[in-house]
């Protein structure tokens, strides 16, 4: 469950968003510049709201009035960025293992196997990120986020940097992720077709305001 | 012809020891300062930056004299260190290491700072979202990615330390076996009537050491670029 009620001023731009979601995949929809990434960064703890509260799974991670701001690294979220952001000095296997190590979690070989199979990245484990295609990089980034065992997965236009062909290559993995991984997600996109396939609930943003809220049909 | 005498060996080995200690001790401070200058904005930052670079532009004899006033037996810091920890700098090889470390510091910090500045901060954010506390981000992402720059800084600092002359001779004088480094040995040799051959040999050693350092610094810099591109 995710509860967001925040305000943030970024230069001339002001963002004001309030919504509650029980959905498995919340689609955050809007044109570029609508404030989607800023909103996701606030949920991730990378950006501090000027006012308001954010609660993940019932735990308050931001309550500005009460002086609460849980840092990103204590939020137990997974974040998949548009540009993957794999660590260039680590190979794929080490990238995948990073979140588990940082959180001091015991190895879970079964889960490890499951995620690697789900994303079809078993053949890439020894490679360096520089030697991966854009689509492969994004799948590894998904795996890396999942293996940190997050309670909420944030995906900020994970297909945004890929061409049409690559998008179609990754989309089925995201569908499988939604159906099998059992982690609620916030999926950011400006592509209505993508969200129709993936989201169970839509939050529509326009110029920093939530304009509609509801099922996928609000995209029509 | 090219036979290095025991006295020359003494100077060479002392130089190597002084430069090694100076580099190793200066490195953690250099990394911390490089990070501070690359990543933080604070009041007095430009003053600190200027202070770090001061030994580069100040006459070395001034730096050496200031070290003597501060770290000498009767200096405020030197007196305290001698009385409390028994660490003495004046007229000791440790003092030579201190002088070399201070003189080498600007050169040591610069590549470190540049390589930290070149790191994509979004990678550090990604590490944070994966559960890494800030100090873990530093040791698992920032430092490994900056490592070629850190090594390049150490190499340059080492090369500078091995060639340091002015501040060292001012601070700890020119005592064979204790504070006489390659540079001060050359200085003494060219002032003695038949020191030319020996001076020539030490000159060649200096050139070889300096060239080696520059070439390896260059090599580390190239490695840095490859590393940041994930190859």
C-alpha cells in the first residue's frame, strides 16, 4: 500500500500530489515535465518534499511536519531508472548481489535463481555492463532491484531509452514480473499503451497536479 | 662507469623511503580532501582550496622555514608531538618525509579530486536506493570508481616527493644517511671538485624515476576512462 500527499516547489515548477493506492501496479502517467520523476524520487527518498507525508506499507517514511524523513537506503524500495545505472566496475553477478550485500541479507539461492530465470539473464552473469545491450542492461537493473528484496518497486520509464523493437522484447518480462514477483510497483510512463498492458491503477499527472485517478480506463 | 657507490645507494634508498612514507601517509588525507572539494559546498571552500595549492606556488624555502617554525623542536606542534608521542621531525628522515608530503600534497590531491568529480552521481543514488548507507556508497562505488585517479595521484605525489629539495633542506638540512635525499646529495656533489660523475649518476636515477612515474600516471588515467565506461 502506498499513501502519498506531498507538495514540492522546484524553481518555477510546483508539484502537488495526493493519492492512495492498493493496486499491484500503479501507473503514473503524464507528459514529460508533468512531475512524474520528481514524485517517484520523493517516494524513493532521493528528494525531500516541502510539505506532506508519504507512507509505504503503513510505515511513514516522510512526515515533514513531524520532522520525519527516512533516508533512501532505509526505505527498502527498489528503483529501476530509465538509464539502468548499473555499476560499471562490477560484473552482472556482482551488480545483482549488491542490494543483498548492502542490506546484510542472507543469500537466498532459490530466489536468486527465480529472478535470473524470470529475466533470462543467466548467460550474462560474467559480463561487464559496458558489454550489454540496452535491453539486457534494463533486465539486469530489474533483477538487481528485485534481489534487494524491496517492499515496493519503482520503475521510472524503464523502457524510455529503448527503441520500439527492444521495448517489445522487455515488455513480456515486465508482465511476468507483475504476475509472479509479488512486489507492488509504481510504473512511470508517458506511453498509454504501455500502461494499459501493465498497470492496475492509474494516477494521471498534468503540470504537477493529479488530474485523474482510477482504473486503466482513465487513459482513454 | 655506471657503478653506484654505497653512499649514492644510501641517498637513493633514503629518497625512496621518504617518498614512500610521505605518499602513504598523505593518501588518506588526500582522498578525504579530494572528496570534500569535489562533493561538498561549505563556507571557506575556496580558502581551503588555495591553502592546499599553496606549497605549489610558494617558494619551497618558505614552506621549509614554516615547517621548521611549526614542527621544529621548539615549534608549537613539533614541541607537543615530541613531548607527548616522542615523534621528532627536525633533522630526522621523518622531517624529510613531512616536508616531501606537504610539497607533494597539491599534486596528489588533484587527480583524486578530478576522478571523484568525474563519477556519475546517479550511480551513487542507485546504490543508495539499493540499501547502501552513505559510507558504504563511498567504499563500494565512489572509491572503486575513483581508484585509477587515486593511484595516479599517489604516483604523481611520489614522484614529486622523491625530487623535493628546497623545503626538505631548509627544514631538516642535508645529513648523509639521515636527511640527505637524492636531490640534496646531487646538490652537495656538484659543489665538490670531483663529484661530477657521481652527480651524473644520481641525475640519471632521478630522470628514470620521474619518467617512470609520469608514464604510470598516464597509464592509470587511461584505465580510469575504460573503467568508467564499463569495459
